[in-house]
């Protein structure tokens, strides 16, 4: 019970302290709680035992919060594990390797999910059962016998220079141009883009919060700086975010002929909320359709920026740092290097 209380306390204080301090706080809680024997108080007339899966999943989520994972990652873990246990229909400590294999087979064959999605769900389960084993809640880990799902690796393409210019030409206002130029220059993830505050930008440099709440600097080139300034000149609201969200009044009316320049009218701009990721993704997809560019999405700007920088001679380690990757191996996945480029490099460098 002490461990559960510690994790619950860690979850509470995590909202008021830096992730880097959580390990020290956890140790201090362990020392303080070790002096007491704690049991959960029930205020029900009849004590409520609760669902065993729900209880252990809550504890798992608390542990992941204390670990400092991003809210989106934690939410995905929780929703995925909960769904799998519900479909299997057993308590977490009764699930077998065969149950999990059957679940994956049903998801792929009946539900027609991609192998990538299936393997992502497998990874969530693996993290859950590895944690159970590490905490000595379970002695055996059913995921040890469930192998990774092999998937066909599709080489993803960067935008061409012409495609980028077509997307720029499709922009119909300063806000859309600012989004496109910031993505092109900074190689931000869309989650990082929506989190940028105006105060974060100084002299063409901007601090963004990446995965795992890690902060890194990204850079706005001259084109992006001009686009952002032109866009900000048209705003008169007090929202602190570079790309603010819309007020509910506007969202309700947007299908009734409201113009795309709503951000110019303060009454339509949320006073404190940022634009959500889906709005950015929808914007880029629409620009792609208008421009005649297939598979346009925000993440493709990251691959494009990295590929073009490498072609221009930027060292791979610097490309990796700008992308916010922890390893060069991850960066290599992003690069769209053609066979002809490899052949030319071979002729230049290999004797």
C-alpha cells in the first residue's frame, strides 16, 4: 500500500516540479513512508474492492508519470492496455502469451489494423508487463514469448523543392504561411509547434518542449521570421501562444461561412489555449490537396528539412541534434537519400 500511496503522491507533485527532481522526491517519500504501515480507508458502507485491472493500471500510469513520460505517451499506454485487457476478458495476472497472440491476430485479420499499429499495441503491453515484473507484482512475463511483429519498411519521401513551393503558394493567409515556414525552418514535431509561446522566440531562436519534456533550441531562418512577424502584426489578442486556439463561439459557427482569418478578431481567439494538433494536421492536408501534393502532413517537413540539410553538407550529428533525436540511428530513418545520390557519393569518397 505504501508503494501505491508514494506513486499517487508523485503523480500529484509532478504537476508542480521539474521532471528531473522526481527521482529525488521519490526517494524522500520512500524514506518517510517506510516508517509507517498504511492501509486504504474506505468510506463505503460496504468496502469496494474495485476492478483489479483498473487498480493496477492506475498504479502503472502513476509510475509512468513519475518517470517523466509525455502526457500523450501516458494516455496512449493507458488506453491501449485497458482496451487489450477488456477484449481478452481476463484479469492482468491471468493473461497468457496465447491470449495476447490471439488478440494481435484478431486485430490484424478482423479489424484490419496495420502491422505498425499492432506492434505499437504489443510494445505498450510489453512495457506494462515488464513493469509488473520489475515491481515483483508478477513473477512471469507473458510478453517474453510474444515476438515483435515484422512489418514491411516503406521508404518515406521528403517533399521536393517544387512541392514545397506549391504548398507555400496554396497558403491563403499569413497564419498558414507562418505555420508552413516555421515547420520548414525548425523541423518541429506538430506537438512542439502548438506549444510554442510568442515569448519563447528571440532573435530567430526558439526553445521547444520535445518528447520526454526535453527542451531544445530550434531556429527560424529569415523567411520564417518574416512570415511570423507578418502574421503577428495581424493579431490583436492576448493569447500567449504563437498559434492560439479558437473560442467555442467561432467553432460553432465555422461551418456557416466564417472566414479563415478568424485569428484577426480577438473575440474569436481563445484567451489562453493553443491550437490543437489536429487543426495543424488538417491545415497541411488541405494545403496539400489544393497544391496537388500527395501525402502532405506536418511530420513530412521534418524529413524534408533533415534530408535537404544533409544534401547541403550538414554533418549527420548536427541534423540529429536539430531534430531532437537521442541517437543517429533514429535520424537515419528520416533521411530520403536516393540511389543516385548514394552512387555519386560512392564515386566521390570511395577509392
